[in-house]
C-alpha cells in the first residue's frame, strides 16, 4: 500500500476506530461498521485502527481481507506500544478510567488520534465500533466545520428530533454542566466525531489534563472520554444534525419505521437478532459480508444459544423441584395482584382450599399474612419481591421453607432468557 495516498489525495476519506478485544470477539463489530461504510461509497477510504496487544493475528488478517475486498486501505496503530509512557502516566493519574472491566483504555484512544496519526492527515472521522454507516461517508466528510476543531451531535438535538421533553433537573446536577461551560444544549455524544486534527494538534495533548479534571470530580462524571471532550470543546464545536449519530435506544421507540440516511449507533447493547426490525437488519446485512460471518460463526451461534436456553431451563427445573419439596406437606398460599389471580390459579393448578391473597406494593405500609407457617407456605408474585424478602428475612422467615419467589419457578419465554447482544458478543 502506498502511504502517500493518505494525505496527498484530497479525495481520500480518513476514518478511525478504536478497540480493545480481550476475548477476540469484539473485532467483528468494527468489521460490520467498516463493511457498511465501504458498501455505500465510491470514495477512497483509509481506515486508521487504534488498537492494543489484544488484536489477534486472525482478526488483523480479517480487517486486511475486508479492506482489500473493497479496494480500500487500512493502517494499524498499537496504542499500547506507541503511547506506552503516556498511558502509564494516565494510569497513575486515574487508573479506573483506563483499566476496568466496564471501561477499557480503547475509549480514550480517540483522544490520542491527533498525535498518533501522520501529520499529513489533517481531518478525521471517528466512529465507535458499534455503528453502522447508512449513507455515503463522503457526505459526512465534506461537512464544513467553519473553524471548529470538531463536529458532534448533541443530546438536545436528538431529543428535539424525537420531540420528547427533557428533564433538566437531573442533568443540571452534573459537575460538567456547572463548571466547564457545558449545559444540556452543548453536551454531545462522542461516538461519532468529525475532527480537525490540525486544530486539535495545536491544543497539545489533552488526555492527561483531562484525566486530572475527571479524577477531581469522579462522582459527577459517567463517561470519561466523553466528559473530557465535552470539557475541552463544549463551546467550540459544530453542532451536527441528529442523523449523524442516531442512538438506537431512542430510535427504536420513536424513530421512523424504515432506516434513514445517517449513522446508526447501537450503544446501550441495543442490537438484537430480529431481521424484521430494520435497525437490526442493516447491521446484519453488513455483517454477513464480512470475513467474521463464516461456518464457524454460524455453528457457534447455534451452540451458544442452545446452551443458554438449556442452562436457564435446568435452573428453573431445579427450583421447581425445590419448591415441590418445600410445599409437599403444607398448603400453599399464593400472594399477588388481582389481575394475575386467574392466570396463577391455572398455571399452578391451585386447589379450592388453597388461598389467594390479593396484594400490591401497598404492602410496604403493613403486611397481612395470616396463615400459620407450620401448616402453610407462601408463594409470592410481587414485582417488589427483593424488598419484601428483606422484610421477611428480618422477621425470621426462611426462603424455600416459609416462602418462595413464585416468579422464579415460572419457566420463562425464550425471548426473556436470551440476551441477543451478549450471545452475539461472545461468539
């Protein structure tokens, strides 16, 4: 590949992703996003993949194969090596922002793009791994930043598009909204960014100073990379239209029935195995064209799903055995909402002499459980069972002897057992 093609050709579109992949199963998300991008453009595209030592040789080869299939190019940047000292200092400042199960260093890699990428790369589109590009990326690339260092979509813009009310009382409690020139009108999501790397380079490195700010206000900050970017750029960025960062958890509820032109962002684990849902469909239409979707994936997908279902069914069967033993020599007392009585009586073949006590969350004002525990056992169907359990345990009642969580012994519908996102993630 000719590296000169990166900066010297004005038609070149530069796109960056960041990843860490401890189990080797996360790379396929970026693969699907890249494929969706390549499918919808005639432009030359260079992918800049920011990664660490967790990138396997197999996944690296898949990225190269996918990129070459579309006649594009990709460059790899091992951030763990190239920014070793910087990341070590970052860990000293605030380790939790760099290394936790929930929050990986890859989230911070986008902050390092200005210093990692070649100087002749002057503009960059950054995309989170869990995005699908449902548009020609050149249209996004050609957005005029009007002197701003970056462009992003605000939550205000998204909420106004969906015509939903905003609860300022919650968000204005955040430190960032009080002390860093940030408010709900300017707070933006960092999953899709258009970056002027020259302007950002002139600011110098922002990771360490950003972490020093975050560590002082840890309790108020939720998303470290996003909070840092908002801290530095909240009053100095181009407000992009809503469709450049379409958040799935809102669009599924309030969006149009068919996909629109834009970039779909599957944050919040919103991806499902539902081909009839257009937002899922555009993801899988891209994924099936990647090297990750092969015979091994299909077989593993089936095996994992079967194992999940079998495991949950076995748990339920074991709990039912335990319940049968508990009420073998006592009468059952069923407790739940009035609307559920008929369904529960039918489901558990409730005998005429077995009482059903109608109870809702009003129990918190006082419990009325009149039956003797030596002859009866209570079976609760309450949404607030965890709180109820605390009260019963305090009173000396014993679970599986004196009372049972009835919902735990109902065989669940498969759709309630299967977390499709996690199944796809582990394969």
